[in-house]
């Protein structure tokens, strides 16, 4: 049976096009059928051997999905890989690229490990989200990084009632609330003041954004916990956002339920690497401190 891979990349960068051409050439030479999202084929100037695909079934039956780009490209590829449980490999062509497993300098080695099948696969916890208003379903989606409920009008504070595990926790006057996974703890939740959580930890995060409250600390809960965020009926409308990619308007009175996702995202791991090293490299942490090594 022919092996197959789906390639997703950032078409707006010349560097992406060049690396995509190299990956396609090497995988094709190794006997792979290489699929590419139909809308990207013309922009990438790829060989005729590639198979244009579209829709959510683009990754159906593939051995692996490759995301060449930054975290935005990775999250777009995750939308295709997750439903069919395909392993996803991120190769960073962007700036930080926290979700990527390999850097652009590792691209040749990464392709060889794909061909040799020597990689491992980890599962990352996701979030399922559902929004309702007066018994009507507004949104039914998921997220790998985070789900956020934020104010829809800049000039007005948002009033949110937050329940955890079916019990009221707090009413925040705030800019919003972020519900995140450990994978997303280094993204929006981190910017909002949340903790960094190691990917191997199974937990959910709840991080208020600019809350006008005496208790507005970020929370880490059990992975079995559920959050219900209710937009106060007397406040302004809000906006629900999943991974910064899918958004819905929420009228006053709407309820958003967030809980552990039924389906994880499967991520490719090429070589054992401590998360501490990733954290130091991506955030350029001053491990010697500003005073330097005194020894």
C-alpha cells in the first residue's frame, strides 16, 4: 500500500515555498503520495505529482500531516489531522513556533525520520466548547490551545459569571476569561498572566483577563473539571474564540461550557527533549541571570 502524507504550509512566504518543494521531492522519491490543500497548490509551484485535496477529509488515511510554518499554520493543520487521528509534525518556519517539533535547520533530518518511521507520537489534551442562548446552540467547537470569552465592545467592561464543576466560583468584571490546555499555557493564557504547565501534565487552566476583582488569580484544575462562563444578561455582548481561528458573537445571557475534549491531537516527537530546554530556547530565558555565572 502506498504511503501518504498531507502537507500544510504558509503560502505567503517565499521560504515556505522552497522548503515545501524540497519536502515534496524527498517524500515522493521515497514512494509517498503527497497531498496538498488545493488552495495552496498553485501558490507553491509544486510538482505535478502532488494530489490536491480539500475539505475536512483532506487527511483521511494519511500516515502523517506536516505543518511548515508558524503556530498559525500548525493550528490550521491540526484542524485537518485531529478528526482522522493522524499524527501531526510541526516544522517551524515562523518566529517562536512553540507548537513545532523541529526547526527549519532540522528539516532534512525530520523528513528522513518520517521516511524511516522512527518517530514517536504523543497525545495532547484538547478542549470541547459549546455555547448556548435560550436553549439554542450558538457554537459547538474545540481548541488545542485555548478558548476565550472576551468583551465585544472596547469601551465597556464584560460581566462574566464563572462556574467550576457545577458550582459558582466568581463574578468577574473583566476584559474576558481564557480557558486553556497545558499545550496552550505558553500562548494567550501566558500573556494574560497564567502559569506555564508542562505538556505531560493533565490539567485545565482558567485565567481571567484584566479582572476588576479582589480574587483574579489564574487557576489550575483537574482535567475532569468543567467550566461554565455566563455572559451577564445586563452586560454588553461578548465574543467566543477558539485558538484565535474560530469566533462567534455571544449575546447577553449566553452560556459557554468548556471541558476536556473527547478527541486529542496526536503530535509527532522526533527525539526526546526536555520541555525545560524548549522553554529556555523559545523564550530566550537568561539561565545565567543578569549578573552572570558567579562561579
